[in-house]
């Protein structure tokens, strides 16, 4: 089969290779992948991978959607069934798994990070990490659910408790997870204030439902937020940008507000600003991915048409280098997707 393999760090360390098909393991299924979406962690794995236990070479890619080609033992699934991947290998027996918190599993492994991933024709996944998905949904859009929308769902609903009437600040809203947060906050009935740069992205954010958009390169975010909220600040904020935006995000919160983060794309050494934190009684919540129950909620909402992931562009697996370049482009808005040659591009877009 074809696979995008990380052999060494750096852009020159990734190659499309012919490798053997994965071997079927007990309680696993071989899934023929239709599409896989790129995530910021793919760049991190390419360039550093620091702090993630793994060995090279390794197939890249965290999430995806496909069809079961082969399955081991008795299962609720059948050959040919369409499934979305829950991007965790988890034990199912530790205290965290037993409480339904698979992301905290003491032996959790993610495809594309700790083990072989989804930028390939096939992947072997535990059947407990598969969820059925409708035949009618778009493959490119479905390939975004396991990471971007699952992460966003946990932050917006499970962590921040988004509900009608609340105002939220979403920082850097052109990226996959932040853009997903815009969709989900609107489903919850929130007033959404988003930040981005450039008129083109501002217009697109209004199109997907943002109530106000701030160009962080042209305007002072904190001052504009205070103007939009009549000096009160926002109820909560989603900030995955990190170091460069952290101070203005904290200053944009109302008293008793909270910020949820799942990343730090500009660096993780932001000031805690402790005086502001305790005087205004602010909260900071960390969040990573989500549990299976949350993914079921994501899939159900998607199948019901409550949101439609924004696809920036899609590329054949063989054109992965172009896909990576697009992921890093400042002009990108939405998700970048890889599709397998056995599925036509028309069916993906």
C-alpha cells in the first residue's frame, strides 16, 4: 500500500512509500481510508515530535474516515461498513477509561503520533475506536470530525459550558479547531467574537456565523472586545494560539470568566498574569481531544446537518507535500484533506 512515512525530522524526512499492508490483530479491523485531514500536530511531528513517545519510521496522520475491509472476531461492525476513526488506542480498563475518559488513559496512543497513522491506504484500528457514520455524508468533511470537531466539542460544551446568551472570544479563528468552535458556539446560541487577519478571512468568518470579527493585526483585540461588550468582557475564550495572544485574551475576559486552550501554536511560555487571575477570579482550563461519548455527539450533530466543516482544499495522497504547504499557508481557511486514489476527488469534494 501507499503511505506517507516520516523517516527523519524535517521536510526532507517525509516520503510516500510502498509498504506492506497492516496485519490484522485480535479485536481490530483493517480500514480502507477514504480521506484524512491534516492537523497542526502533523507539522509538529515533522519538525520536532519532542515529548511524544514514538520511534521512526512512522506513518503520519491522526484522523480519518473509511470502510472496514477486514475484521477480527465477533463485532458490531461488518465488512464494507463506513466508519469514522476515534483517534485513540486506549486500554479500556484503567480508572480513566472505566470512567469514560479515554483521552486520559494511562496507556493512550494516538495514530500519527505514537503509532502508525492515517496518511495511508489502510490502517489497523481497534474496533472499540471505530464509530459508524452515514453513507450520505461527505468524506472530506467527515475526516475532520475525529480531531478538530471532537477537540472543539469538548472545549465548547464540556469545558466552557457554552449556552445561549453567552459571549465568546475565539482567537485565530481561521484554523481548523478554532473554526469548529465558531460553528459549535453558534449551535449553542452564543454571541461569537472572532479574531483573524485580512479582509478575506474576516468576510469568510462572517459567512460561517461570527457576530463580530477583529483583525488582530489592525486592531487592539482587548480594546475592541471591551467596546463590543460595553466594557464587560466575554464570558469565555478559546485560545489555541498561545504566547502571542495570551495577554490580550486574559484581558478580554469578564470578571469570573474562563479561557479554554488545547494548543499553543506561537509558544507555550505565556505569562500567567497571576494578579489578574486571582483578582478577577479567572479560570484556565486545558483540554485535549475528547472521549468517545463526545465523538458520538459530534457525529450525530454532523449527520443532522447542524454544522458543515469548512474544507480549504483537498489533495491526493501522492500530493502530500502540497497539502503540507497549504496547511502552513497564511491564506488557508479551514481544513486541508488528503484523499486516497481509490476514491475519486469528486466524491471527496
